[in-house]
C-alpha cells in the first residue's frame, strides 16, 4: 500500500502526524520503518516546521541549538 502513493504525498501526510506517532508508525511494519528511516530528515524537518518547533529553511542540525529545538 505504501508504494501506491507518490513519495512526496506520503511525506506531506506524515508532516501532519505528531512526532511520537511517527515513531509508533515505524514500529508497525518494516516498510514504514524503512520509508521513515530513509526520509528521516525530510519527515522530521517538515513536521518541526508545521508544528512550529523550527523555522522553514532551517536544517535539523541547526534547529537543535535553538530555543524550540530542545525536543530534537
């Protein structure tokens, strides 16, 4: 089922899921785990921007040192 949708669409959908649920999703199946692990930077960056933990255009490694980046 995961391969049915374009990668960009799946990544966009994942940005609306809270971070703890993304981790749980990785535990559901090997396919989800592989997809999220492979696209980890994109998934967490977009999720952090959407949930206002980081600013758009900021790399994850740079966001870790910010006031909102302590969760990283």
